[in-house]
C-alpha cells in the first residue's frame, strides 16, 4: 500500500530537507575555511564530503514523504513529467527557497556570525554557466534514470553524483536554484554574489529541462513486436 502524505506535510518535508542541506553546505564551508589554513583544495574537500553525506541521509529520510526533491530544478522536471501538479510544484518551490534561506541563517548562528550576509564572491563567465547547466543536467538525469532502474539506489546515486560534480564542475556544482539563492546570503567559502546568482539559476533550469526531455526519449521502450509474435 502506498502512503499518501498531505501537501502541508510534504511542504514541511521539502523546507526541512532543503534547510538542512543548506545548513550543511554553508556550515561545512565555514568550518573548512577556518581549518584549512588557506588551502582551497582542502577547504573544498571539507565542503564536499558533508554535502554528499547529508544528501544520502535526507533523501533516505524524506523521500517517502515528499520525494525529497530539495531542489526547484528537480520539481520542475517532475512537473514536466506530470508527476506533480502545477499548484503543488509552486508549494514545493516556495518551501525549498524558504527552507534554504533558513538553513543559511542557522549555519551563521552556529558559528556566531551575522544571520544574513551578502556574498561578495563573483562566480561568472561561460565556463561557470556551462558547469551549472551540465551539473544540473547530470543530477536530473541521474534521478530519472535511477528511479527507472534502481529506485532504492536514488540516495546513493544522487550523493555520489554531487560529490563528483563538486570537483568536475568549474562552478563546484550548485545545481539547485534554492541553494543558489540561499548561498547568495552568506559571505563565506560557499557564497555566491547576488549578481552572479540569476545566470546560475537560468543555467540550472535549462539543464534540468534538457535532461528531462532527453531521458524521456532515452528511456522510451520500443513498441515493436518480438520475432515470435510476428511469426504467429
């Protein structure tokens, strides 16, 4: 029997999950910057491992409630696939953005910093935008393909993809509009200038849409009859 949760519970699940995800990204970024002694590669590693770990936990924990999108790009993809209604998509996205901002505030408070900041870290240019498009494309493709073949492996697959994307993408793989907005409000290692955020978000949405349509085509099974059926 499939358990159905009310939209308010699903919205809280999305807000909670995105908040914990952002608190982990921002908090581990602050901790890594404090402990790395100026070694950027070490700081990035210290930011990467907690992010991959928390994604596995959150998707495992919250997936049965809301699907654990935790990402407007994923919600847009599921809307295109007709797996979520337009009104519920808007509720999900609002919860994700609000939860992400709250996660940034919580991370700052844990490190005794100002709750809301404005990032001065410019992340711009064609390589950065392409990286965000590719990272989000890969994330959405991973989710769609894994749900089709190995649904129980989604937490692992997503966590491993984002862990890898932190290092193969020049942008360090935000791949999430809600997280991008939240990270524009921290002037720390993981931050992004508000001026840079819109282009990142645009690239993320384009990547998600392209992945959705490509995977729909790729996973479409053939309707041709088998040789035994043709010979009957």
